[in-house]
């Protein structure tokens, strides 16, 4: 799982352009199969493999290895399965037939960075300590920069540079936290934070939190993620549903579960900033005419859900923490489905502008159905995916009781209701009514893309069936 994506990325550079699609699909299929096998073997136990000690560090300091537990399984499944869907989808999207971004060649460069991205996310998921996680964490920053800048026009280059600077800035705080932990404990282990003094624990938690905010595009850092929509849709899909932004929430989930003794106030800090981020993203919904940018702000809000659950977990709510972890796995297929629907619309019509679209059900019925399913999934309509994670989060907020519960639940419920209404307003505007001129001339979608839509719709339904047993094992 760790080595194959990196080896595949290097080998792909010696293959002819016409063989890139099949080779990349084979590599990611093998990685996904290996991850499913590993999950089957390690579902009810923790797996720790020490691959390579570093001799210049104190004896017994583990650096390179593999750690598999229920929390890492959640990110591993999301990373590999959505990565597989994106790999197959890129085959037909990055072509001269694409009306929005026709492109001839360039797949060798795309698959180099895409395979490295998959490998980096697998590395984040399987890291047994903070140092190894930091190495792969920074690699995701480099990969996202290269992929966001893929088209090499001014918009994409500026967006890639912005993503690089803001996420690298967060990485500096991660590095400082690493130094504080190692200097005080002599270890990079996840549980090393428990050996720190209360003041040092608080400092490390805040440093990790700033790093996670930057990575997951929260609060003051959130502008880079909507601007990153200059990337090809397969990149946007992977970035939002499974990859870099999920690394930030995974870091805080790992910090919260590996350590005892964080103060109630730190949990409240995380939860309050999460709610503010949700509301800010919700407010910006109403100014978007680009479908991808609308989905980007929706992702920011949903990452806020996960931070809210992590904050509740630090405050003592196990339901809230379970809801956060469940939302990682439930949000992924529904958001991937929505991004691929928008990619299909751009591919077939040449636009993502809502004002130029209408009546898509007449020419793109499967995409229309898939968008509705994805909308039901992300807005939390039972029994689809995000209903269950939102239910856990609601229970977690109520579990807090008192003024804290009132302060958090009112904006949380308001965001859920308004987001639902706005999603369906957009769906009605784009898919129903009279077909616009662009829609009347829409291209037929490749069969490969239709299969991916059907698979992701199925995953949106079954994600809770996989996620609910997993989150109950997270301790």
C-alpha cells in the first residue's frame, strides 16, 4: 500500500502516453485491493509494523512503519476507494472531447502527481507516529500544488500557489509541535502528548489545530479551497472527498483519541470555530454561480461538521467524536458523486455556470439522478450517508447540555436546514425546466463515466453500513 503508488508514479514516466490510463488504473486497483485485504486482517486488532528505525535517533524511537487501527482504516478506505473512482474518471475527462477543458496529452504528468497523492494519503493514514505523518502530510501539499496548477494558465497557477503557501504555513505549526513533543518526551509517538505538562499539552494542541485548520481550509484559511476549483474536476473530486482536506481533520481526530487530559476549553474552542466556519461557508453559498465553487464552500462547511464533532469529543462527548469519524466516511462518496456530476455537466455542455444551465434531465438523465442522490446524501436525508453522521453530531451537542448545547445547536441546525434548501434550489434550477441552448447541444457521456456514477450512488447508500461498525471500534 505504501510503496506501490510511489513506484507506479516513477514507472509511469517511462510509459507511452496511450498506456498511462490503464497503468494508473491497475496500480490504484492493486493499492485498493491491498487496503481492503489489510482492513479484513486488522479489523478487530491494532497492527503495528516497524519497518525502519533511524539510527541517529535515540534507541527505541520508531519512525518509519505501519499502524492500522479503526481510525486509520476509515481514512484508508476513503483514500483508496475514492482514489480508484477518480483514476478511472480521469481517463475520459482529460481528453480533447471535453468541451470545458479540451486537452491533448499531459496524462503522464497528471498520473505522476495523482499516484504520488494517493501514496501520500495512504502514508498519512498508516503513519504510526507524528514524524512519519508529517513527511506524508507535506507531500500532500506538494502534490495538491502540482495538480491544482495542472492547466498552467494564470488562474490555475495562482490557485496552486495560494494552496501551497497557506497549507505550507500550517505545516510550520505541525513542525513546531513535533519539536516540542520530541524535546520534552524523546518520542514522536501519538501517545507522547500524554507525557507533557498541562501547559505543553495545550500549546501542542493549539499548534496542531492551526496546522489542521490550514490543511482543511477552515476559518481564516478557507479562501484557498474555492480558488482551487481551477484544477481539473478529477483533482477537485479527490481533494474534497478523500484527500488533503481530510488529512487535517484526521490529524485532530488522532490527537484527540491518542491523548487524555485536554481541557474542556480547548474542545469548546474547536467547536466554536467549527460553527463559525459553517456559517461563513453557508453565507457564501448565495454568491456562487459556478457549480464547483458552490461545492467547495459546501466542503468547507462539512469539514466544520467534523471539527465540531472532534471538539465535542475533547469536551467529553463520545457520540460527538463518533459522529466526526463517521462523517469522514459518509461525506466522501456523496461529495465525490456531486463533483463528478458537475464534471460531467462541464464536459458535455462546456459550462459550470448555473445561469447558463437548465433542463438537464432531458439530455443527461443519469447525471441528474446522481446529483439528486448526492444532494440527499450530503444534506443528510435518511437513510443516505450523512443522515447518520449528522444524527450522531446532534446527539453529541445535546449531550453537552446547558448553554453550550444551545449556543452550538442553533447555528448547526440552521446550517443544515438552509443548506438543504439551497442545494435543492440549485438542483431545480439546473436540472428542471426548459433546456438551455448549451444543454440542448450536450455531448453523450462515455460509458465508463456512467458506471462510476452508479458505483458512487451505491456507495452513498452503503457508506453508513460500513462506517457505523467501524466508528464503534474507535477508542
